[in-house]
C-alpha cells in the first residue's frame, strides 16, 4: 500500500498549526503572568521616607493607595480578559494537539 501524499501534507499542516497554537498559548500565559506581577507590585505598601513629617507621609501614602487601588482595578479587569483569552488559547492548542496526534498515528499506520 502506498502512502497518500495528501496525508503527509495534512500532517505537516497540522504540525504547523499546533506550533502556532502553542505559541499563542505561551503568549497568553506570558501576558497573564506579567499582569499578575504588576498587581502584586501595586499591592505593596509604599516605602516611607523618614525625613518627611508624619502628616506629609500619611498624605502621600493615602494618595498612593488611592492611585494604586484604581490601577489595581484596571489590572484586575485586564487579568480577567487575559485569563479568558488563555482559556480559549488552551482549548485551541488542545484541539490542535489532538488533531496532530491522530493524523500522525494514521500516517504511521499507512
């Protein structure tokens, strides 16, 4: 039995699609990790300056916390969006992996 050249082309195409989907998944994972890191930084307390009067330091900390809370809210929205994108990318990569695996098995049988 001769091997069908169409199957070889399908295997090649499915492998290329798998590589593309895995790259997309890595990009999404990197975005999620970067956003989580920014959220963690925004959750830290500001560094106190011992040379400032206590009242000035308290005012600075209060302003920083207001700003950080607003930024953190924006980052959390971005994280939710990126997490949804990651889940979709994971599903696409999973499908591409299954397709590639099945086609490779068929080619080996052939």
